[in-house]
C-alpha cells in the first residue's frame, strides 16, 4: 500500500470508534439513512458518490430546490437534524469521505467537490480545477470556509493548483485542524 493510502487507512482506523458513535447517534436521533451520498464531480469530470454522515432531514434536497448563496443557507438552516448543525460545523460529518479517498475518488487535500447544481454553473475556465482529485480539505477550508464567496473559492483552487507541493498539502492539513476546532467560517 503506498504511503499516502497507509496514512488514510491509519486515520480511518483511528477515527473508526468516533465514526461508530456518530453513526449510532444519527441513527437514533434521525433514523435512516445514516450516510448521505451526494453526487459530485471528480477528477476529469467523473461522477462519484461523496459520503457524509447525514446532517439534513430526509428528502431535504428536494425541498431546497435550485437556491444558491444566502437563500440556500437560510433554507438549509430549517432542514438540519437535531445534531446535524453541530456535525456540519465540526466537520465530523465528513469522516466517511476517508472511504472516498481510499477508493481513489478523492484526496486528503485538493479543491472541494461541488454539488451538481454548482458544477452546472461553472464557466469553462473554472473546470480546470477538475484536473486533480477533489479533496477533503483545501485552501478554502483554512481561509474562511462559508464566509467566502464562490469567486474566492475558485481563486483559492487555482492558487492551490499553481503552487502545489507536498509541503503545501502538509501545511493545509496542519491548518485545517485548528480551523475546524475554532469553527472559523463554519455555519
């Protein structure tokens, strides 16, 4: 197993007890399904099911419709499950994405995969962000998260692509932990 996959497998094994508790809490408080499978676009335009612990009520996506930006955030606010808002803000809902990394659909660091409704709004020049695997974390997460606009997100993705190095990835991972703990930019 290559070293990066060994690191992901180690993270997954260390987080397995936490994931099991979260899965049980989601099941008891919100019912099934425990996992949300969001269709995302990955490297070179390939579609995949990005895994997360479910944070919204069942069928919330159908009620949220085509809204974007502040309107989507306002409508989403009413759709969170009892523990969903906390899972989302703490980013613990993203632990299952380690499975996506093991499957080669995502990376630990890279541009975040967008929901299909956002992907369809991209201009052609934006699509260069799909030359690499999407990541669990990236410059967006350590630079303000939900406090940033879409243009900022795209600019940060291109900054990442143009300046990529292993040290940049290590720095992003190291800065993600305090950003999540301090809940900077979380909603």
